[in-house]
């Protein structure tokens, strides 16, 4: 009987030495995060894991530091929004609280540009049509051209 009592006492003391005071702290309460986007219907995923399709609300464990939310939608550029977390310790009259900034988390998605086009052939300049040869400009100091000889007179017929 004495051996059983000593064994039980030894096991209970061993259990106390491995006990952590952190296990007595309450687990962090999850907080609701409201997610919105323009246009609505974007896939919003938090860096903590949970996600949903906007507009929506997800429950995340209140982190000690901030986190981010990434919004994705087909044919739109993705947007990542950082979220700051502020903890307020409670006292005897007020409970502890967690605040998120921004709240709600909002993103405006912009259309992605058109996909890159295949390499285009360089444009060739259009060939210019040759113009009719213009008469050279008359030189005011030049002598006038000789007069054309009159056509020969026709011989009289008898």
C-alpha cells in the first residue's frame, strides 16, 4: 500500500513540473472580419487561412500581429490589403478587446490590361508615287528660248 501511495505522489509531482502557466490562459477568441470589394464577388483570402467570396465575413483567431487579405477575381488585378491588429487589455470593469484597422477590409479591383499581343511585323512605309516631272523654274537672267520656226508653207498646187 505504501508503494502505491509513493508512486501516485511521484506521478502527481512529475505532472506539476511539466505544467505550463500558458495552459491556464484562455484561448484567443476568434474575431469577425468583414471583407468587401468593388466589384463584389472577389475571392478574399486572409494570410491566416480563412477566406470567402465578397461581400462576406470570416472568423479568424485574433493574431498578436497584423495580417493581410488578398482579393482575387478573374480578369482583374489582385489586391493585398494589410490589416493592423490592436489589442486592449481588459481590467476589472471592461473585458479585453481586439480592434482591426481597416474595418471593414475593402479593396477596389481594377481590370487587368489586355494580354500581350504576338510580335507585330514592322509597318513598311508606303511607296510614294512618282510625280510628273515639273518644268524647271525659269531663270530670270536666262535668255528666252529661241522661237520655233514657222511651219513650211505649202506649195501652191495648179
